[in-house]
C-alpha cells in the first residue's frame, strides 16, 4: 500500500513540514520504498517532481525539503509497489490535461479488473492499475463533457459517481485535483485537518520536527491537509468514513457525499 | 527569442555539461531571463523540471547541475518572453500524452495568427503561441490517427507537413519528442553535432568548463546534441538550413527533409 498527502489552501502555502514527515515513511518509519512524487499547482501552472528511488534516499526529495515552493494545491504520493514494476512511469501523481487544465491523481489501494474498462482519449504510459483508473475517469469526463461545462456541480456529481464505480474494483483511496478543487474519495483510510487562526504548534509523528504555525502564517490563512494516516501527534485529525467523497477548495471542505 | 537544447543518445547519458553552458544564457551570457525548463525521458517515463525564474538564479537549475539524471532523450528551453507573461504555465517544454506516450515540445520564435487554427482534443494551459502550436500539432496527429499507426514513416511525414504549416506563421525552430524520436525543425537557427568514438575534449563557450568525453563514455556511445547556437568552442557543429526537418533517434540522424 502507498501513502498519500494532499493540501488545499486559500493562499500559496509551503508544504515542507508535512512532506518531511511523509518522506520518512518511504523507507524509514514505513516500507514504502518504491518511488515517490509530488505535484504543485501554482495558479494554472503545474510542476511535479518524481523519483523511482525510495523517498528517504532520494536526492530530489532532499531538494524539495530544502526548497520552498508555495502552492494552493499539492498532491504527494509515496509508493509501495503491488502492481507495476518500480520505474519512473509508474510513480504517482499521474497527470493529464482536460479542458485546458492539468488534472493530477494519486491512489492508495489495489484494483481488480479495472483494465477491462474501455478508455477513450487517455491512455496510460506505465502499467499500474492506478494510472489506468485515472485514464478511465478522465475518459468518462471527456466523453460526457467534450467541452468544460459551466456547472461545477455536474462535474462534481460525475466524479463522485465515477469514484464509486472504480471503488467497486477493490481499494480506492484517492486524491485528484484540477488546479481549483481537490477531490478525495475514502475507501479504507484518509484523514484530514484544517489549520486556521488561532494557529498553534504542531509536532510530526514520523520525525522529531515541530513547527509553530503562528509564526509561519497570517490570520486569514486556511490550510487543509489530507493524508492516508495522520501526520502529527498533537492535532485533531478527522477520519473520513468508508465511501466518503469530499471536495476541498481554497482550504475549505466544500462538499461531502457519503454512501 | 529563446534558446533550445536537445539530446538524443543510444545509452542513458548525462546532459549536465551542455546544460551548464545553456543556463548561463538565462541571464548572464544571454538575456533569456523569463524562466526555463528541462524534460528527461527515462524509458517510457518522463519527468520535467520547470522554473519561471531566470536559469542563472534558479535553485532548481542549480540542483539539475548537481544531480545526474541519465536519459536517452532530453529537451531543454530557456525563455525570453515575447508573447505570454512570465509564469509557470508559460514555461517550455510543454507536454501531453498521445497514444500512451508523453510528447514534449520546446519552441524558439514567434507565430502570428496561430491561434486561428482549430484545436481538438488538446487545449493550452498557458497563453503562449508556442503551446498553442503544440496543441494544434497533436490535435492533427490524433485526428488523423486516433490509434497509433504501425507505420513510423506515416507519422514522420505528417509531423514534417505540420511543422511546415506552422512555420508559415512566423519563426519556428522547434524540438519535439515522443520518447523514441527527437523531431527538429529549423526555420532560422539550429545546429547539431554527434559525439562518438574517438571521443575528445570539449570546451563550453558560455562558461569556463571543459570535459574530456573519453573519460565519461564507452566506445559504443553515440550522443547527438542540438541547440539554437553551438555550445562549445572547439567542436564542429553542423548548422541546419532553413526549412530543414530532421529526426534523431538513439543518437543518430535518421531522416532529413529540406524544402
């Protein structure tokens, strides 16, 4: 199984505190040694860093821990391979363009029979069931809406339905973003918390790092962090329930559907 | 105008020597200060590094100069903005998936009226004429061949025709890759050289760096480097002619069409 980390914020925010906890799970406090990746949205722009090496040994991960990239949306994944060999093309987050936006996707779990679904318009580069599922979701979105629909609700409803359909194939904890929204689906494990004023200190679980967010933020900042397992020991994380589909934007939870 | 650098090799090869010359043109020996990007193919896998900052001031560029990524195909671009503001989504190389391969694209020049062409299946994220031209080329490829055709010649012929059509809109020096092939079109300036046994020393033009390729290579290595302007002072670069479309693969020039 893999580890996921996502962030949604109302101002460009540095994710290095959370990231430095997560990378420890890539070969030190966890056995997720089969590569990792992180994707940052900066406005409409998108850049990602991938490495097929274990995150604790990765020079790229060390660089990301030193270099501040401020972003309103981040998706990160560290991999424990089950299907698909360890190589660059099999490292999450995967990304594709739809409607002039970059969509990105990171998945925890295993999916059986997903590759029987028909794809149109998007094909996987690698061999993971995860990337295949992502291509199928985007294929369905584009088939249904060849142009971007004005109604955000229609898009959200379709994504929720598609997530529920993919989840029928196995375990499907997922983070997916289109630059504006962070779509999440919890099948077995996802937790989240929102940091906002009054800010306090936070202590990482996986490494002896503490940060005082009072000193790092301004009073109007709203930042939500989502992860497969809580990353800090002294904050109140909310565990999502099985079948929970939630959408975050600008740091806030905008929608939850549970079935 | 911008600067381009491409590499095609028959073995995974380190591009840092050429890159360290090119980055100097991003604000030091050249005035291309409006961001830069580099894309590496590792097998079918693809990773790129982008920064809207000038390459001479970029922490990401410093990291790339320190960290060895070996690749058989590389495309790099440093930007002097003419159309489209300085931001992440306007930095080359651009990339999209077609037929289960990542295609990437970097352009030097300006194109007038390119945005009157109809797109299908690919939309730009940013506002450059370059990304628009790339989306149009891919739209045409996909419209003509919804599935990947068996004939590589058919694909190459179509790309050549599309490049000539884009070039009617202005200045179009371009590097485009599909992981296997490096397609190049020279409108005003592109030069290339192939390094193979017997290897010798090379001296960069833009910075006082010299490398002895005898010590860095094995006797069967074949590496071709393509750039808008020659990068070394003591090697024989071949200047492409106006209207030259050439395709490189595994370090060798496989095709040239001139009109």
